[in-house]
């Protein structure tokens, strides 16, 4: 996906001013690509076992009027 960035976000003219040059036509091009963040695995790792875990639950206070 290609898009031209708005001038309010990226100010290319400030680059030319900082370089003591004359203003030139410029724009900022935003490129969006899809990429995998992780390596592919042929299959999920084998499950060796399951460990139970117990989460303590605090007692519930009941208020009666």
C-alpha cells in the first residue's frame, strides 16, 4: 500500500531549510507491506504433559441489609 503523508505530520521543507538550501519540491511517501514476524514452523511442538495450576480465590463478603 502506498500513500502520501500529510504535510502536517512530516515537514520535508524543514530539511531544505536546515541544510541552508533553497526550497525544493518534496513529499513523504508511506509504504506499508505485509511481513511475517516469526519464522514458520512445520508443525506445533509436541505436548509432553499438562501441569495443573491452582489460583487462590479470595472469599466473597456478603452484606445484608
